[in-house]
C-alpha cells in the first residue's frame, strides 16, 4: 500500500490511454488527486491523496532543478 501502490498505478496510467484521458480531463489539482485515488482503488492500487500530492511535488521539484 501507499507509495508502492501509487508507483504501480502510475506505471499502469503510462501504459493506458483511457486512464491518461480520465486524469487529463480534471479541472484542477484537487480533482486530479481525488480522481487518481479513486481510479487507483478501482485498479487494485491503494494509496492516499498525500501520496499523490507528494508525487506531484517531487515532479515539480525535478522539473525546476532541470532548469537551474
């Protein structure tokens, strides 16, 4: 559970255009996080909103560091 399940779900999303579309169509970050948690659970991956939020923060940090 937790970050490991989130990573497993992330890999599934990268391989599934339908999941990508479902997440891409969210209007804001809070909705994206809720949708990710719900879709993850529906696919047997159980993680928290905080797991998603931390992954988003880490991705932003990595993106910024590329340009500094």
